[in-house]
């Protein structure tokens, strides 16, 4: 995955792939490649969200223990 890939860029690319698939702009030869790329991007986004969720849970736990 790209080092400079951000959640926003990944999400945008997923949207573009989905739109191309829905409008049938992708030929059969490209379909498997685009589907694999979308799968990698979705995995990247999920991991990013899990990391953020874990960080937020940690912050909440720390905040609760200080009260």
C-alpha cells in the first residue's frame, strides 16, 4: 500500500471504483484487478478505523481513571 495513502484518499478511490463498476465502465479484464484493489483499500480503511477506535478507547479509559 502507498506510504502516503490516507483514509480520505483510499475512500475516494473506493468510491471511484464502485462508480466505474456501477456504470459498467470497467471491462471484464480490468474487473478482477479493480476488485482486488478495492479489497485492499477497504482493508486499509478498516485498519485505520480500528486504530482510531483503540486510541479513543484508551483516551476514555485514561480520562475515566482520572476522575
